[in-house]
């Protein structure tokens, strides 16, 4: 490993800010090809620290179980979790996203699914078309992405079965494990209605005793996240360097080029330099960094000549449905998916899939208490009276069925945005068309789950649901309506690239991880073999 002085003195081939799916995948590809790569990560590298919290939620190690907050920053950091608050109007919350090697993939439920061909085109439904619809079209097609999807599936060792509603090119090389009784029952239920269930593609080794580890760091070599698949091999096998617990403050730039990356590391400030700079800090932090990097050349923020940096924030609308199956007992796994509602007479909706387990009941009770305090503070004393009973009640409730997630695409809107702060803030309001489609989706889900007893937990309107945040630096052909060009290079800057989910022009209706990984491989190939 290089010393700090050697890292600061070196002019790198590529400096990657962030180690999630986008930054990790691209950096690994460049390092494997012999390029000098430096990863800079604000959080901790769990594989370098013996005190990393693995195998459980950090909230269980708090002095008193409560929602995540900056006062618990140490435990959150040890668990690879974000520990900074975000402001949403009058409310403040710590989002449930990653901060550490692997980014949010270190916490994900491992669903890695392709977008559909329709996701790459402008809206086909007249009700969804708006004046800026052309800008929501991707500057490449599904056919362009196909080889990179296949390469990403091999890299992350994705297992699953083909969605019957997709083409034969979506066949996966690795088979999934057998369905558990709960999901086999729902699979048969959906198929009996003429729907098209399939086994969800998962980046999981499914080792004996696998618990899915959704929401926390895996304690075994089972979860195929960006840290295990990309960052560790890049550092240990391909001579990449990693500077963790190092926060990037701003980027220095001339009119046409990023000249330095200003960082805070162990209470000192240093400037790092590289031939190419890759931003992959996530769709919240990446635009905030650009907006804070003002200069005479870039008075509105770096790469922000269009005024679109931070705008068109999308986060998906996600509802949860607890289905009381005949097969009793809790089920921790994501197993089945359904894309019959992706394109409907009601417009483009999204996917229905197994969710896996929620956090332990005491954490859910604390989250409910905060939600009540934020939305209806007058009701907090009433909730306090019954709160001691809530964990036991919630435990019994969620141990009796299968939890499904309904994931619906939200449409980009310039008024939905990231505000750089400090503190970092979001402004997000669902549009009328979003709410019309959401109501239609909820009706479809209710219909296909009959005659089961179902407890629906409508979470879609909650702005704290940021696990799939995207779109804040979208790419496109026109510099006036996009931040990045089709190769993910910032318009007007010769050496700045963005490869996290910020680049999405639209959010799709399923998990974004595989699309981020596939695109990162595509951009890495462009950097290695410019055309």
C-alpha cells in the first residue's frame, strides 16, 4: 500500500470518487487493464477494519434502539451506513443508504435485473408524454446495453430464471436455488391467474444458511456486492489504491478540465490529481459536489451550464404488501418477480417482487414513532402509551407471511431536486401523473393478490425512501437538456465522468443496480478504447 504522501504526489490515470456499483465496477475494469486507479471513499473499507459490524443492523448496537441519527455515526460507519442527515422541508432524517466500500450494494438485497427495452425510449403513452419527454429517452438502446448487461451478470455471478415476458437473450448462466414453500405458493398463485412469475435474478452465492443480509453487511462470502466483487480484487490483485474515510469537498477546474480533487482526510486537507476523474458518490452526493464546486469558469456549479445538475431527482415509488400465505413462518429471501404490470392500459407502472425481511421489530417501532412525530406530533403521546407493546406485535405480524414490494417508475421533474446545502436537502413532490399511475398500480396489486389476506404498507409517498435515488445528472445528446454526453462525460469538461445512478434520464420500474454496473463497464471500455 502506498503512503499518504505517495498517494498525494502521484498523478493517477484515474481517480474514482465513491466505491459503489458504478465506481467499483468501472475502477475494477480499469485496474484489471493495468491502469493506475485510486479509489476515494468517504466511508470505511469494511475489509480493512476488524471492527466492521457484520451480520446485523447497527441499530441493535445503539445504547437505546432508535432510528439512525448523527449521534450514532460511529456505529453506522462501522456498518457501512450513511450517517449524515438530509433535510426534507421541516423534516430531517438519515437515509438508509450505504457509505463505505460497496456503497449501497453492501446493504442491498442483491436483486440485479435488467431494464426492459421500453425503458430506453421516450414514453409511448400520450398521458405520460410532456414537453421534455425527448430528454427522458436514453441516448442508447437496449441492444446497445445488451452485451454489457451480460458481462455485468457474469461479473456479479447473477443467478435466476428468465422472465417469460422478456426475450431469450435474458437467459442467465447460473441457476437459482429451489424456491422456498412460501414463494412457491405465490408463484403457483400468479401462474394460475395467467400471469408470468419468474425467479428473481440475484447476485448471491446462496451458501448454506444464507440469510440474504438485506440492510446490513454480509458476514460471509455470499453477497456479491461491489466491495467483494470489484474493490477488494482491484486493490489486492490489480494494484489499485484505496483511500477510505476520506471526504471529497470540491473539485477544482479550468474552463475545460478538472485539475484537482480537494479532500478532507484525518483533519487535513489535500489535493489529489489524475488524468481522469470519475464521480460515483451516488445521486445525492455527486450533484451536491458539483454544485458546491463553483468558480469563475463555473459560477452555477461544475458541469452545470444547463442548470440541470441536481434536478430531475427520481427515487421510485415503493409499496410493501404482507401476504399471509398458507405456508406459515417468516421468509427472508427475495425470490420471485412479476413484470406483467410494466406496460398496461393504465400506462407504464413497474414490477412486483419478493422483498425479503424488514428490519427487526424494535427498529420498525422506532421508525413508526419518528414517522408519527414528523407527520402528526399531536399523536406521539398516544403512540408512546402503546410503544412498549409494538415490537412483540410487529414480530408476530411479520412472521406470518411473505413481504412483496411493488416498485413503480416515477417520472423526472425539474422541480424535484437535490439542494447542495449544507445541510444537503431534497425537494421532491410526486406529480399528478405519478399519483394516477400509483393508484392504478395499487388496484392491480390488490386484484392479483385475492383471495389472500393482505396488509398493504403504502410507503411510496415517503421521501425518506431513497434506496433507488437517481437522475440528478442525466446523460443525453443535447448539452442544453442534459449534464453528461452519451459516454457519461460531463458536457464541456474533457476529463470528468459520472457513473453512478445520477446519469439515468428515467428511473425504470425495477432495481437499478445491474443497469449501473452494465453502464460502468460500457464507460470503462470507452476509456480503455476511445473511438
